[in-house]
C-alpha cells in the first residue's frame, strides 16, 4: 500500500489520495455530554446536537468509556478488497513508512499523539488528567494526558457565551477540594476555578494536574498525549445520571484521584499568562501566514501549527501529521497526485509521503491546522 494522505470528513471516512484504500473513523460515543462536531465544522447553519460530541482523528487510542466497547476510538481502514483493518495494525506493518524511522526508534510503533474535534453543547465535568509521573505510577503508562486547545468558534448556550474553566484560584487546598468533592458542592468547585470567555483563535495549554472544564458552547481542536485517562470530581452527568466510581477515579481510588490535582493557586492574570498562549504569526515569502500555536518551548508532548495560505505553500517538514481544514478550499499536490480539499475535512499524512504542496483555490485564504507528534 502506498503511503499517501488519508482523507476524512467528520462522521465520514478517510481515503488515500489515489483511492488505493479508504479509512473510516468511528466517532467516539455516546459520551456524558452533547454536541455535534461534524456538521458544525462543515459549516451547517443549524447542526443538531447528539450524544457523540467528539471526533477522534487518525486514532490508535482505545476509549475508556462508561459502557466499554472493544476497539472504540480506534480508526479503521477499509481496504479496496473489502477488508477492514485498524490503522494501528497498518502502522505496525509499515511503521517507518507511516511514522518515520527516528520516531519509531524513540516511541516505537505508537503515534504518541491524539487529535480530536470537540463541540460542547453542555459544560463538561470538572476534571484533571495525569502527568507522566503520575501515569507511570498508577497506570504503568509512559504517557499522561497533557493537552492543548485551539478554539475554532463557539455559540451561546442559554444566553451565555462560550467559556472554559482553568486552574485553581488562590487558597484552594487539597483539604478544601476534598470537602467540595465529598459534599458534591458543584457550585463550590466551579467557583474554585478561573473562568475565561473564549474567542476563535484562542489557545490554551492544559498540563497534567491542572483542573479544568470545557464550558458549554465551545467548539475546539484538542491535541493531547495518547491516553484517555480522565479523573472526574462530579459524580453525576449533565442529565443527572450517576457515574460509576471507576469512571471518576479510573481505578486508582478517590484518595489517589485527589492527589492527581496540582494545588497551585494562581491569580486569574497569572493563570492566563501561564496557560493561555499568544503566539506571533510569521509571514513567509509568498504571503502564507504561519502561526506556531504550540511549540517545543511550550511542551515536549506535541506541536500544533496554523497555516493561512493565500496562494500555495510547500509543507515539507519530514513528519507525519494530521491536517484539519478550517476554512476555504484547495488542493493537495504531491508528484502527479492531486486531491481536492475543503472546510470540514481532515487528513492523515504519513511520513513517507514527503513534501506536499497545499494550493488555495478559493477567494478567501485557505486555513489549515497541522497537528504533530512529539519530536
């Protein structure tokens, strides 16, 4: 099989640039919140919310959900002979072609990254993810779940603008947080965190140990370490359903769950300065605006870059990546192969593909987010 880009629409599928294979990604769900990422991303004016508010892109990570479904979250590949294979299995068969020799030498046959699109119609539960150190101790995993958000847009829910909750306010101790948890004082928990209203283009880095919640109305890209470890301090979902204990503490127990939080009480200004990223765009020779949203200086877990392309741009960074088309339409060009691209589509570009020219065919600039593995 030739390693060429895999294409996908949200809730749709992937196919190679020359139609040698087709990959279908199964959306994760149902989850404990609601939204509709595929129709929102594709520009539908009145998308209908459902219980599948996340899309996992080019995923080799299995979901940890309320009702376990084997293989849930893993991307599948529909081959031309009708067989369906896991993307993870194809990578195993040609790891250096998909991931690059240097990546395989450092991380094995794992992509070491996961990218999602989330559309939240309700506030997600207040939660925390493990650091690498915590994950090694409790989950025997080399990966925690540091993540970053790129806000694509949002909507008002019940008259309120989209927002996120990030970081403890000064004075919040483990003892106080345990009291809120034991009493299920949801208002106390919410008031213990800083609230930030968000706008398109905002970027947040959510390190392991940092308490947070994505608020209602947020539409975002999330890039993260490749696990699904989520500690939840709210025992009930938005519809009043009781969560199993294990879905709250992930099997480590409630006491150890509370140890996962970093009790760092910063002011709102300090929290914004530390976790809200404000990268400066750079314009290259042909007018393409490149914004390095998350870099190695921010985290060693992944990278994320935005390209605003008025004409064309040669993407030749020698890494596999996932592309998300935010706006406009255009083409991917590689040797004698061409594929049309448009808003709402996603692509997985294997490392062996080499340089790809992205050409804008619309009047407005073509905007693309590229999500990369760790170096």
